C-alpha cells in the first residue's frame, strides 16, 4: 500500500474543511472553484456533472436563507488505483428543522481528487447518508436546467 505524503494529506483535509466552510457560510456560489473541470457529485440531492452544474447549484442555494452546519470527522486519505481518495463522516445540522441541534443527516463523503497544477481539487464526490431525520427539510436540489447534465435528486442532506 502506497502511503500518502503529509503534504497531500493536509492539502486534502484543508480542501474538505474549505468546502464545508463555504457551504455553511453563504459562499456556495464559489464551491465550484474546489472541483475539477470534469467533476461529478452525486447524492440525495441529485447528480451534477461539471463545474458549471456545481456553480449553478451554488447560486440557487444562496436563494435559500436557511442556515446549515457540517461537522466532518474520521477523515481517511488513501491511494486507490493510482488516485488520491478520502472518506469522511459528516453530521449536518439545519435551522429549518424543529430542533436545530438535532442532526438532519449523518453520513459519509466518498471523495476522489485530481491534482491541477500544485493543488488538489475534487474530481468526484459521493454523498452517502447513513442516518436521516424524517423531519429534516429539503432545501435545494440539483436541477435539469443546468448547463451540464444533471439528474434531479430528492434532498440536500449532506452538502
């Protein structure tokens, strides 16, 4: 098994933290900057292909004033078939929920990265909910009107 350098591990962990920060602090219209050109993101809110689909989702998300917070843990960075990958756990909280201190969703991110120049970007993200709260709202889902191919999903649990 090939070990991951400390530099690459820290870069991936910083990228994941930046993604959560932007998602949680009204910067979703800039999330696309953290993804590679031919990226793919799939999960309960749909499948988005390409940076423009991520950008369009982020712009729509800004129209939803609800607050969300993502807590990440158990970040495991590893090489698989020559690609840098990570799995991490997330807990998502929403203020549009009866008790905002109760998680709306708990699950895992399964990420693959690509190096562009000297920085790591998300190439693929798969959101895998493990526990969901039936009372949690359904904020912003992917839309088939995006410029890139998109399949509409059901809810925005882990993003």
